[in-house]
C-alpha cells in the first residue's frame, strides 16, 4: 500500500480489479460518471463504463494528501506515526505528516463532496462515483452521521469505518424529495473473491 500520489495509474492487479468491478456492474444503467481527478480513479471509472461516456473529474474526491509522506509505504507511514506517539494501526491514521491534510480538513472536504453530490443527484438517474478508500470512509461517515441514513435490512455489512478493498462497491439509493439515503450494499467485494491480496492499494 502506498499513500496517495494522484499521477500514478493502475498496475496490472488494479486493472484486473477494475475489470471485475465492471463485470459486476455490467447490467447497471449508468447515467453520469464522476471521479477523483487522480489518474488511477479515472482509469478505474473508464474501465467500468464505455469509452464514449464522459467522466467528470472532481478534486474534492481525491485521496487524503500526505504531504512529506506522499507516496510512502504503509510501513514508513506507521513508523513515522509511532515516532509521534501513535503506535496503534487505527490511531496512526490520525498522524499528520508535514504539509499534509489533517483529519479535520479531510472530514470537511468529504462533507463538501457529499453535499454537492446530493444536490446534483437526479431522480431515476444513476451516478457512478470513483474515489479512494481512505477518503470514502470519511465520505460514508458524513452521510451516516449527518443525514437521514439507514441500511437496507439485507445489507450484511454496516461498518462504514472499516478499510475497504480496492474497487469495493457501495450502492446508495437517495430519495431527494424526503432526503432519505438507504445503503443497499456497503463495500461489496465478492467480485474479488478469487483475487489474491485484494486489500492492497493498487488503485
């Protein structure tokens, strides 16, 4: 796992994961595609939809910016976090490298992106949003904790704070009239069942 780097595209495993996600969504009518402007997120979206579908690129959907540790391995990040007194893996996420985006800033950006997506949602039209695991945890937390949010009774996973696999799929139904959001599927990754090390950051 590496931390961010917006100019890095997908490697072979990342492309395979995106192709599996495309297969999972092949029967879904996608009316609008919005992606983080990072190369790997855009490439993932492009694999899922046809070449003629325009992709909107939003800076607000980028992964967290790690400043001086941008592109560093997870081991290096955790080592630096431990040096600052944050030794636990979960608490290491609170570590803010020099020049990086802190958690409060990330929360604010995720909330801003969520509000814009909800504002621009259209009845009967499906959006595909391609972003990043770290960012999406905060995005989902904003929706779950600040909106009329619920899980469908068939939704087996309700742990929106856990780390998701690359190309994991979340399906949300939004009723713009009453403001209700129903999570039909959270971080679904069955399409990756026979893909080794699917939780490594290749996207």
